[in-house]
């Protein structure tokens, strides 16, 4: 089959000034601004989300919990090395990891924490990844730090602000950031409006935050991430009037389950223009990094309309990226 016409990655580039990148989370969480797509778009706060949805809607969140996955270590020769744990390999104490700087770290290299052997490099993988072995089982608990994105330059005084209020089982190396805006007050308001809230799990990893480096979007390779949806939740999803996904990781989970027919699996699903949507009708999502797979997903959901909304948000002082504000959009059907 001939390859479909598709814009190259440059179509998902936009100018994002450093001043527009949120450096600290909104306080309180639900004070974050919310741009609602419409004719014309309107400006709200996440605190009022329940009034923007309809009784009978089903709100779906990703309840994954962020691991303290960043390890600040040293070579035995003294140089600093950062290890970002991605996911377990299945072998005891072994992880896939990003190691920076890592080009000179060969198999067998040992990294130290507090002058004690802590990590051994035991394998090499594509895309600069390494397989590492933790030399102490409790190393992550003792030495691990919250893995904030590199564009956040201010330290986080309360690590819980990089967790959702409903975070459950630890397994992700980045937060499902749209969910950071939700509070128990918002969740209670949804229920009072006859809007049920259910959870799924996607372990956020390299597949979510790896940038698009190829010229063609269609050449981008997603890394696998593990997801799980209970049979009870899936039955509610199928019966719902409208499905409202909180964040792009929730979208990937639901659409992967619909595409494969498997409620628990690993997915490399890359949602881009032309995707056959089966589940999600409404999306609450943050403003994403230029040239990212997340922005490509938003384009698949609402078309090139995203660019108008992003321009409006930038002009009106919305904050972007992980600690930024959000927008609420309904899927375009044509």
C-alpha cells in the first residue's frame, strides 16, 4: 500500500518561550487554568470541571504512581552520572535505564552512591539505553529522587506535588500530568453531578516522553509501556454516554485496549492523524512540548485546531508543559 500523505514533524513545531513554561505547580492544584475549546473558546479553572461536563459522562484517570527513579551517582573515578530508571527487565534488580553521560560507560562499569558500589552496567540497548543492576535492593528508596522533566529548573519542595491525589501503585518514571490538577474536591463535585470517576493504569515511560527526532512523524518509533484496565472498568467504558479521558496516557490505555482487545498488555500504540478512534470523546490535557508524540495525538483528536488554541493560550498567559495549565477538548468527527 502507498504510504498516506502526512505532514512532517516540523508541522508540530511551535515557538515556546521559556517564560511560558510552568516551573511550579498551581496552588491549590485545581486553581490551574482550563481553556475550553468552543466557538469561541472560553477560559475557566479546573476547579469548575464538573460544570463543564454532563451527567452520565464517565471520567477516566490514570492512577499510576511515580517512582523516585532518578539516581545521582558517581563513577569510581569521581565523575557525576545520572541514571534514570525506565522499567524492570524481569530479572532480579535489573532495569532498563537512561544514563547520562553514558557513551563511555561500558558493560561492567560500576557507579557509586555515598562512596559505595550502587549500580553496575550489565547491558546495552538501542537509543542510548542501558541495562543496569542495582547492587542494593533498597537503593531506589534511599537514593532515588523524583524525576522532574529537564525543562523544570526549580526544585520541588514537596515531592507529592508530582503525584496525583489518587496515585496508587508505583511504576512510572513521569507523572500523568493532566491528573495533577485534580483534587478530592473536584472528584467529589463530579460524583455529585452524576459523573462517575474510574481508573486505569499505564506505567509512563520512554514511550510517552521520548521526542520525535525523525523528519517524518510516521518514522517515529514508540517504546512499549505496560497498561491495565479491569473488566469492571472496561464494561463501564463501553456503556458510557461519553468517555472523558484525563490525560494522554489515559487515552493510550483506553484506545490500546480497544485496538488489541486485551485489557492488560504492553502497547507501542502511536496515535496520529487518521487514527480510528473507538473510545475517547473528550480530553483534558496539558499543553505539550513542541514536536512531541503527545502533540501529534492532540492533532489526531481535534485536527490542526490545536494550533489556534495554543496561540490563544500563549497570548493569554497560560502556563505550558508538566506544571502548566490545561485545556478541555471534544473529539472532532470530521
